[in-house]
């Protein structure tokens, strides 16, 4: 028995995701009415210029530049503008007016999440954001609802499709970083300013959102340790390939407990992963996220990490839930952080390094290098020396360490770089997924 | 602000999952109170014999054999007894008394799902069953909520851990079917009566539940076409391995549209999958489910497909949601089927076959075989003939077909079996995942 009430939906933004949301809401209006228990009436679409040309045709009469009226009259506000302002102002206004909010805005949540969730809690409205992390892949709802009876220990995965496309093209087609970036730009994987993706900011925003939710703690973008992929060269990828590994840009969120107490660590960096690991076969622009919970064990969620229509699927799933909630009444799921775990500085984290050195091809070099590691309390798991160039008597030494703190590992790298037997530190990569 | 209301939870059954649910509810009582917005008080545990020895110690005072009183006094009833009766009677009684129900009982839902969901709708209670399909892997909630704004086209995957363990052991360790089954029994993957798993009944129950939810149609176990793994031999696995494939027991649920109209197909059978496909690397007792939706594209969900504590995680996620709902008020998510798509008979489905024949090693054999396929309108994609045993002049012919209807394919196999040039039909397997 569906009650044919009508809910007014305001759409803010008509870009690649917003235009697909508008199209699907109108094309499948009857389906949405059945699933939501209410007709979802698209009340208006906020755009900068109603007369601008559009890829997906939108009804001219729905386009408006009057945000205030549109938001005030809406039961559900879908924010797909991106960026901090005016998105933040609009979302807060929507919540104050009693509307439920659905957003795909990772930058906004990773910087003003606490403010937004607190207001939502106060007014008893909901904020849903499945589309903010991994496009169509359901990850927010499983973390929030499915695993609500479990304790999440670790999340790690590939949450940025652009950099995965680039690293995957370098690995599978032997492209240089520049070539791979050029193709990624041509195919629309990279924005005009690719820094957000390449330097790991996009992945760091997503990691902050995931960690906040998983650990019931407010994590913002500045709490995330971040390295991008701009130092990853074709040589490093080729070395990894020969050793049975791939390089992936990983987001890692984990609980830690050490002498300093309980904390969380949230970080983004390129890391080596064995080719046997399921994340190694995440190709192109796809995303995949591992979630490890105490009782559930490891779970993986995989799918398209970008795309207008794919992301629209996540937005619309949230819209249907918001509509059901709006009709049923009742409060939203509170997201106000209940724990306030500190974020650990990177030096406190335990990881493994793979350090590739160019060294003089002389007797005693390995002993010197091993001595430095030993003094820094870093154990060697594997060491492989190959003569690179017999002519100038240099060799290559690849050291895989056992687990050690980042502090000890980075101190070790600093000392190795200063050592007289080391010509050059060719690369330093963390090893994950073991 | 958590309102410290108390909700009474009745647990029916204290087997491997139930005892973990009881333990976790008590050990993490404060966590559950915070997450649910109410203290969850374990009011009692229904058991057959309160004095029976137990692996997980349970408070003797909570154990009861009085189902009626326990259920009547509960806000949330967790049914983990398994089997049809008395589970069905208890679940219906719980709903009638206004309790929300959480169940992991796939047999019950696959046979009496319609009755249960209809009653829940009538009384405005919820029935949650994340644990019924893939243990800890969140699949029900993503289908019901995350993809509520999308249209699911196809679900396929590995939903039975026992048979996956057996097939994987045969593939990776070269075991015979008997050896693999013996080890699976020793490790607790197989029940005393292994028929439910081996003959695909367990997978078929899960497929019925998934299809009902995905296609908003009531699908019961009898609507599911089913073949188990008892005909899969070590030779077939070895042949697959050499050809770069693996054999997996797959559950497939899909929408079809043909001259007869729209319908759904729900089926379970062993099938060949390329080793490149993500499902090929699902090892041991793990499960993985692909969901293809119109907008979202393909998504995959992966994790442990069995285990007491893993399944308890899914149960407790449902319990927390039920508790939130119970406090917030509002109606449950209606699961009454809104569409009534017919289930297509197997002959109507389009698949691909790989047919392995033992044939006489004589000129003209391939022509005869190809002629039969052609007369049945089945196109040959690949054909490979190898002389098996030069002594008795027999050869082996492996035919991979293009897509054709099951009717045409099975008619073809019947005619091939009757042909004078064919000594024996060694194996027939469907090919999936391409």
C-alpha cells in the first residue's frame, strides 16, 4: 500500500552527476514513487546559468538561480555542486528548514562534516552521502548500518579512480607517467587541475569521511597523512612488476594501540601490493575497499569509482531512503562522533618499507647497510643485490624490511642516504596488504 | 544524546551463530546502547535443552524452553533456529505481537518468505535477514537500500562456502572430489547430511531470497533451477585448469525479455569461469556476489561466507537497525512484492555450453558433430580435438558454443549422445562471466 504523498526534491547542481539524477528521477518517476512511498517531485535545479548549453537536456522551467526559495520549499535537498561554498551555506540552510540532505560533496564533508552532522542531529534531519566516497559502490551504508553491530578495525583500499587508471596504465601498458596522465586527461579521468587527484587530496578527503564514520571520531582532511603518485616512475612500476607486485595509491584507516594509548591513523600513499592480492586486480578507474571488522573478518566492496550515471545511482539510493524516512518520521541516524580518538602522527604507525638503493659495487657494502638498519632497530626481511652497471661499479640493493615504526624507517632512510656507500636512494615504498 | 530506553531482545537458538550473538550482545552492551539509542537487554535464549553442554558458556538463567512467553515479552526477536518449523510459527507470533524480527533462516525465507513479509507489512514491523544469504557480507541492505534508486539487472556469484571450499581444494591441491569432501567435513564446512550443500539446495535458497529482493517478485525455492556439484570430477577441474578456467558453483538471478515477454531466471549450477574473472580468485569458504544495476554498473561484494562469529556480525547489524527503527517509530521497509514477474523455465534462458565428447578418431567425425550443432542452430565458438589414446583410436573433442537457448543446447547434447560417432559425452558445463 503506497501512500501517494508528494515530496519536493531540490537539486543543487546540474553537472555530470546532477544531470543524470534529474534525468533518472523524471524517467523513472513511477518506480521512485513505489520505492519511496511518495511521489518525488523535482521542484527545481539550481544552476549558475540557466541558458548554458547542456549535454543532458533539462526542462528549462526547472532551472533556477534562486537557491533560497528552492531550498525553503523542499523536503529533500540533493547537493551536487561540489566545493565548499556556497555548498556549505546551502546544506546548512536546508537542514535548518527541516529538509533531509543528500550530498556527494567529499570536500565539504572532509572539512565541515562535524558542523553539518551536528546541525542535522539538532534538528533531527538526515545527511546521506553514499556518493561522496566511492561513486556507485555501497560503502557508507554498510559501514553505518550493516556493521553497526561490529567493531571496525581497518579500512584500506583504492578510492581514487584517476590515479588507479594512471598506475594501471603504467603497469599494464608500460606507459610513462606523462603518457598515462595525458590519456587519463583525454578520457576525462583527470580534471583540468589534476593536483587534487595526483597529490592524493581526493583520496585523503574520502579517507577522512570513511575514518570518521568507521571510528565514530571526527577526522578532517588535515588529520590525514598524504603522499600522491607524482614520484612514482615507470621504473618503479617495472621493478614492482618483476617482483610480482603492483603499485597502488591506497587509503588506510586503522585503529592503533601502543604505549601512547589508543588512536587512529588515516593515511594515503602509493604502496606495493602483491599481485596475488585482490586489490592488485582492480583495473582502470575502478575502486575497491577492504573493511576488516572484528567479527565479520575482511570484506571487500568493488565497483566503478567514478562516472556521472554510476554516482547518480548512489545519490538516488540515498534519496529513496531519505524519502522513506521523511514519510515514516523518526529521527535520522545520528552521526555526531561518540568517541574522540586522537589521530596518530605518521611516525607512530607501524609499516613495512621496500628501499631501493644504488650502491658502490664493493665488498662490505651490504654489511654497512645492514649495520645502519640494525642500529635503527629495523629488521631486514629480504635483501637482493644486483650489479646494475659493471662499467662504473655500481650495484642495486633492494631491502625489504620487517614491520617497524615509520619513525624508525624514515630515520633509517635518512641515514642510508647520508652513507658513503650509498650513491642514491632510488625509491622508498611502503608494502601493504600482507 | 542517547535516550536510555531498554529494548528486550529474545534469542531463538543457541547454535554456532546464536551463541556468538549472545556473547557479543553481552560483552559489548555499552557499544550497542550507544549505537542503537537503547540498551539491548537479552531477555532470554530459547534452547531445546537448557542443560546441554555448550562451546560458548551462556548464563543458565537466560536459557528457556518457553518460546511463547519469551516472544511475547520481546521488542526484537532474533531467530537463529534454522529449519521451517517451529521457526515459522515463532516468527509469525513475534510479528503479530509487534516485535521486529531478525533472522538468518534462509530455508524459512525461501519457502515462506511471502507469508512472513506480508504479515510484517500488515502489522508495520520489520523483518531483517542480512545473515541469511552471505554470512557477514552486506548484500541484502545494499540491494534493498543502496540500490533502491537503481534497477538491478543481474546478480551472480558464489553463495555457498562449502562447495566453494571443495571445488577450490580440487583445483588448487589436485584433490579428488571424495578427498575434498572428507576434508570439508573434518573442517566443519559440510554438515552431517551434506546434500543441502552438495546438491545446491543451500545456494538455491539464497538465490531465491536475492531474486525476490532484487526483482520485487516472490521467488521460492521451487522456482529455482538447480544443479549441484556431485557430477564435477577431478578430470573436469583439471581440464578447466589447463584451459585457463575454474569451475565454480554459481547462483544466477537475472531479468530476461524475449518473445514470450518479461521474466526472471533464477538458477544454480556449476559453471566454467575464466581464471581472469574476479570470481576465480574467491578461495576456500569465501563468498562473492556480483550485482549489475542499470546505472551503477557491476559491483562486487566479497567476504567470509560462513562462520558463527562472522554471521553474528550480520545479525547484530540488523539488530541495531531494528532497535533504531523500534525507537524512532515509523513503519518497516515494505517487502511485499510489487511486481509479479514470471520465472522462466530453464529452456528459455540463453547461455553458453562447453561440451566435452569422446569420439571415434576417424575422418568426418568433426563434420558430423558440427552438422548436429548447426541443425540445432547452435554456433560453434571453439572446437579442439585431441587424440586421447592412439591405441583404441578414440579422440577427445571439446566444443565451446556461442550463446544459444538452453533448450537448443540441451537438445544438441541429447543428439550428440545418440550419435554413432560419439562414444561418450564426458562433460557438459555452462560458461559464465564473459
